C-alpha cells in the first residue's frame, strides 16, 4: 500500500498530473447493441495509455467518438478542461486529436503528400492549395519518422507498411495534443515495430498524450505508462502499468474464469473427414497441412493477417490454391467454387457477417433456405411452406430471437444474424463447418449460445474448424489448435502444450527470431 | 433474456399477405393508374372506346416486353442500356434478310438469334471480363446501332413479307392484338419465373448481396449471364413486333427506348440499386405510362410534354416518400 | 517520366498520334494547322461537357441530363435574344452559366439531400428539361434570322487564329487543371469517389461534394448551350439529342473510372479529342460518317476493358513478408 502511493507520487511529480483529455459517462447505442455504456477515460500529456479489451469491448467505438465520426448519446468530452462537441472529423482534428486508424482510411488515387494533408491542406493565394509548402511539410514529417517516401508518389504504388507510415505522418501533420494509435503494429514487421516504438518515445518526450490500442501484451508492457480496461462497453479498471501483473490485466479484460463459460466436452477422436496436404497460394499461404476428424473442434489461432481466413476461403472455393491436395472422406476433391464446396459438404461461416454471410434485405427464412432450395422446391418451383418448415426447424434449434421468419435479417442483432448464417449451413447437412471468428462483435448471451451450439455439433459428429483471435475462446473450445504466422503453420498444439503462453509465442514468433 | 431455455416459437409472418399487399407500392401505383383512367375518360369522349383503348396498348407493349427482362436484370444489380440498339441491329438483320427473300419464319428466327447474340456479347463483357455493365452497355449501345447505320446509312429496308405484318398489326380475337396477348403471356411467364422459382429467388439474393450470394454457393456470374441473354432475347422479340408494326427498318428505329424501358422498370417499384421489385409493379407501370401517353395524346398534347410528366413521376415516386419521411422526423 | 509513358494518357496520346499519322499519310491536309484548329473548335462542346462530367463521375455519380440542360439553356438564350436583341452577350453568357448551374444544382440536391441514385435523378431531369424546351418554344425553331449578329458572332469571332469558342474551351480546360490540382474541392472529388468511408474520416461531406460536381457539370452544360445555339445559329427541341452518351464516352475513353475516384483531366481532354478527330477524319478518308457511332462504341468497350485490366486490385501479400523476414534473419 505504502509503496503504491509512493509510485503514484513519483509519476505525478514526473509529469503534469492534469489529464489533457477527459471522457466521462460516454454512452453510444446502436440498433441491438449498447457499444459504450457510460465509460470514462483520461489521457495524460507525455504518457502512453493502453486501452485494453476484447473484440467488441468498445475500443473502436471510443476511437470513432474521439475523432468525431460518431457522436455519443450521452457523456462529456473535455480537452484541457474545456467541454467539446465533435460534429465532424475536422472538429476533432481542430481540437488537436488525431488518430492512426486500424482500417485504411487513405486514398489510393492521391499522392503521399495529399494523403497526409487532405482536409487541412496549406493554402496559398485565393485559397488555392499551396503544393510547394505541402510537399516541403510532408518531406519534413516523413523525415521525422524516418520514412523514405516521395511525397509525390501516388499512394496506390506503396506497400502496406509504407501506407501505414503515411497514416502515421497524417496523424503527425496536425499539431496534436492527443495521438490515438489503433493497433498500429498489426501490419508491421519487427524492424518497423521497433521504429514505431521510437516514434512513440519521441511523441511522449514532446509532451503529447497517446492512446495506444493493442492486443499484444508484450508491447503494452513495454511502452505504456497507464492502462484502461473496457469490457462489453463498460469501463472496468484503470491504473499504472508498473503496478499490475500481466495475468491480472488479462483477468480484468476477460472478466470471468475462462473454464466456466465454455461448455464441457468429451472428445473422442474419430475417423478423418478432411485431409489437407501441401496446400499453397502464391502470395497468401504456403504448405498448409492438417487433418480434421469427425466430432473434433480444430482451432486456428494467429494474429490478424496471419493468413488463416485466406486458407479457409480457399478451402471453400473462393480463391484458387496454386498447389495442394484436399481429401474428403479419403477421396481427392477439386473445389473450384463455393458451390463445389457445399456440394462436397464443406461450409464456411465468414468473419464479415454483413458483407459475406447474411444477405441483408432478404427475410430470415430465405437466408436459411438459400443453399438448400433444391430440397425445399419441386422442379425448380418454390414451395414456401417447405421453406418455412426448414427455417423453423433450424432457428428453433439455435434459439433464434426474431419477431417473425419473414423479417429482414438486417433487423436482427449481430448474434442473431450469426445464428441465421449458421442455420443456413446446418440445413445443408454438411460434414465440415468452418467458423471464422464466430463470436466477433456479438453480445455475451449470443456468444455462449454459439459456443454451446458448436459443442453440440461436434458431439453429433460434425467436424468443426474455428478460426479465432480470442485466446479464451481458442483455449475453451478447441480440442487441438493450429497456430499460423505470416502464411505458414507455426505450430500445432494440444494437451499440455496448449497454453495461452505457447499460443502467443508461436503466433508472434517470439523465441524464434532471437536464435 | 438469455436464460430462457425452451426454444421460442417464431411466427412465419408478422403481418398477413393481404395487409402487406395493401401497403405495397403496386397498390399505390394501381390507384394512380385508375385515377388516370378516370381522368382520361372525363377528359376525352374518345377514350372509352374498345378500339381506341386497344390502339393505346401499342404505346407500351413492346417496351414492356423488354422491361420484364430488364426488371430481372436490374434486380440482380446490373443494367442493359443497349436494348434499343439491339432492336435496331435485329431489325436491320431482318430487313437485310427480307431483301434476299427470307420468309416470315426465317425473319423471326433471325430477330431472336441476333437479340440473343447481342445479349451474349454484353453478358460476356460483364460477367467474364468483369466490366461495369453501365459502361459496357453504353458502349454496345453505340456499337450495335452504329452497325445498323453502317449497313443502312440514311436508307431504309422495306418489303417485308405480307404475313410478317401479323406480329405488329394482327388481332387474335376482337380488339385483342397479337402484341397485347404476347405481352400478357410474357407478364405471366416472368411473374412465375421471378416470384415462384428458385431462379427468381437467386436473382433477388444476388441483387441484395452478390458476395454473400456467392459465399452461399450461388453461381452469380452464370445467373447474370442468363439475364443478359434474356434481355437480349426480349429486345429481339420487341424488334420483331416493332418492325412488323412499322413495316420498315431505319437505323433510328426505337431510338431512346432504353430510357423509357428503364423508367418503366423504376416506376414499377424496382430499385435501381438492385434487390427489390416485382413484375406486377412493372405491368402496372406499363399501363400507367401507356395511359398517360394515350390520354394526353387524345388531348392533342404532344409526346415530348408527356415526357415531362413521366420524368417527374420517375423522380417524384422516389422523392416524395423520402421527403415525407424527412418532414415527419423533423 | 517513365511512369507517364506507361500511363493511360500516354497510350491514348500515342494512339491519337498514330491515327493522325495514318490519316496525314494519305490526306496531308488533315493535319494542316487551320484544319486542326477547325477540328478542335468542333470538339469544344464535347470537351466542355466532358470536363463537367468528369468531376461528376469522379464522385461516383453520373449526369445524363447534360445534353437536355444544354438544349434548354440554348433555347432560353435564343428566345431571349430573339425577343430582346439588345441584351449584351456578356449578360447572355451569365444567364447561360447561371441557368445551367441551377439545373445542375437541382440534380445535385436530389442526390445530396434525398439520396436518390444519380442515374435515376438525371434520367428523370433529362426528360423534364427536354420537355420544358417544348413548353417554352411550342416546338418552334429559333432561326438564324431571328438572332442578332452579336449573339451568333461571339463564339465565331476569331482571336489569335482561333475562334472564341475554342479559346473558351482552352480557358475552361486550364481552369480545370487548377480546380482539380489546386483547390480543396478538386481533391475532394477524388477522395469522395476513391474512398467515401475515408472521406468522412478526413472531414469531407460526401453529399455536398457530389452536389458541387453536379453544379459544375450543369454550369458548363449551360455555357455550352449558348455557344452551341449561337455557333449553329439555330435552336430547336432536339438539339444535341443523345449527346450525353458521347460525353460519357469521352470520359471513359479518357480513362475516368466509372467506379469513381480515378482518372485525370488530361485523360478526359484526350478522350474528347480522340472522338473529335475520328468524327472529323471519317469524311476526309472517305469513310461514311455513319461509321462514327460504331467506332465510338468499340472505343468505349476497348477503353473500359483496358482500364479494368490496368486497375486490377492487388491482393493482400502475406507470404512475401514472411520470405523477406527469412532473408533478414
């Protein structure tokens, strides 16, 4: 106790104690989901605050609120003590808040300099854009972050890492008091990450407040001074990084005992359903090999962009592999399209539910019968009563919450949309079901329902592949886990080898690069 | 909420089909059609005459035939602006054949085959090469009609066999022309295809979300290709009827029809962005456009002024509900 | 420089030079300066409208009402001149630009405030504007003898070897380079069309930007309306019928992507000139002018196929990074 006070006092004396940015009671509701529920957040000048939370905890929503993309339903934003309302992105930028976004919010057809300055380009006479100044300033900012890029180059000619540098330069082009970094290292190599850390140190020394969002605990403990934890849209803790152990931070983030919320399963290995050998793609993955058995849940873990979804989409016939063999029940199958995959008993629940999973605009029952129309129809003519019967059977099994089966699937919550997508595939009576981030962005209740259902499917003899970036989910659901890193299989873990530490180590490549 | 254990019963429908129908676009449009009909019958003593009304149907039957296929294509998220030029091309081909003595059967076959071939050409460019249909068909619109101009210049083909006139001028029974009956039969066929078959369902699915449709095992490119073929075929059918009705072919035949066909489809409640719309809506829109044209014609209002009315309807039918929404919310 | 040589503009310019060389090898008169000046003047209306259409297409919209706008403005100017011959040309010019801009703004408002798809809006206004011409003119022509000398003479006045009409096209085209390269609005057109989602993050109002694109397109259509009517000394309901498609064709041939956000002013200028040269060369090389339509159709299809091929989306490269890493370690 005594020590803790001392440390706080030390920190307080080292830097200005008044937070430069204060959020209080911020609430934001979307149809069906309360994304933020009265959260608070303080950012201090010259300090890095790590925002920690699982997917769907509300981190992206708070970033969008801070940058003027979303307007909160309730709560206050204070910058240097003054209450602010951000109606547009420009308002937030004018208040000195800038963000390096996780998604690409850049323009391929514009040049590097323009991407850095769009929205606040330096103006010359008659309000015209002052290109020479814009180029010079861009050059200056790029030099500051050691980015060797030509300001006149069109962005479309740059690689992902270079684009990221442009995004950083854009954030620095505003004289920002607050810099938000939303998973800034997700797409970077180790060398680039080191350079980013140096940049963070420099920003700190310049007295800027940094909000650092990351899933990687090693980097949080390396560069953050403070932490704030969100869980399911609520603020659940904050403090100094120096005063918390990693395990405690994980517990705060997950908020529950991992073993309790996942269904108990007795897994008896059975015969192989799906065998993949030497499966390769020119740019996305190489030499992928694994065997999937009946009644098994095989987890695929890795960092975002490790190539897991790419492998799954290729198995489902969306992209063409360059070589490799796929065997189903021991027979070699060539899958050229999703229709082929469905015909061979492989189905895929994609991560991007709104774009690739559910057909928003069509009613629930039509979504469910979509791949099974040949069963519900006669000679190509629809039979609605059969369709309703099929939809009813599967929606009741999945405990769907909806007003009616002819309701537009777009009016359902994320969790219920996911149930519709799963129901659609179960109706085809598949052999293998691939679930890509099946519980991403859905509420806890639906999460548990999806987990329970996955266990039930496996128990009934279905072979399940689950791609997931959430360690508790991977640990709690999988019989076996394949870890992917940069397009390759990094490890296959089961039994005692399967721990959060081994997962993270193999996913990040820690311990291998050092050798 | 989540601790309810037994599965809850979800009703099939929230509201009955009848209730849904009453609030539908089609019923509103039908009301408009009836109003126009009544207004016309008061405005002109010549309107309520079976033969006059029968004549009036020629204003829309040929365009409506294309509009049925176009409706399917637009619901699937594509568009074909070359349909009027396909008419010119097909008509030119038929005219050229007639000059060398082709009989009626050959002429009909040629019309249909040229239509199909033109549709296939569009379809390959859009579905195989992955080009945007709006630009592709603006291109083929110039190309197809351009070929007619190359062949015909400022000349014309005449001299079609006398029995060829039946398609555009013949009557099957009493005041019912061949064209009108063909229109009615096609309306029924397209209704069944779009609303009662698996194929129709996939069209809606693709229009709402082509990616998710493809991820659900639907062969999106194949369906779209078939729709381009169908649209070309219907343009071929319209070319036969129109050529037969006019008895001659000039390269300017059917000029500007593509816009009238698209207007008919959109007025019928088909979303230009794809994913929704019905055949009954298009049928009623065809009648509305035909009645407006005919009624104003009886009042000696020139055709170009009617186009104001139709253009205003096109924008108004979409704008008014949105304005009403905005007004209610504020 | 190398990048420029590989660009669509360079390829298009090269194709035009080859075309000119082929024509001049048999008909040297075609490339004589005064003939080239005539070709350019002939192409000016197409060029002006294509420039306006370019900014509209850049923002992911399309304006099919430009030809009707042109015809209506032209008729208003002609009737005004016939009724009040004393009104100076400068006032007529202002009216033409203003009236055109208002019609463009009407399109823009429907797209911005009511979010109606641009193709539906302009399909509708195209027939409405065209119909209004008939209403105000009763379908009658305004002929040369009803127009004042000043009215018809203005676009044809030769200044430094080129008619005023050509100078206007040159001035507006230069202005567009400035608009696109040097104004925030010009860059917003690219941002809104290229990545509307990101435009919001940069604080750009997508709908408002589209609105301004329609206003610009409309104003240019209006300006061209007066020039057209004055140059040909006649106004009637059907002038420039179907011209909107030629305008879109010039943009597409010039490499403006119909999906928005990509393309250059130089490309549009070359696209318009290409169509202009073809149109003017046909009678010279003794090919029936009836070939023109088919040629421009084939050119559109070739151009869009070519653009699509060069703009193939690059996939995510996961492995190369892994390999680069392996090399470093």
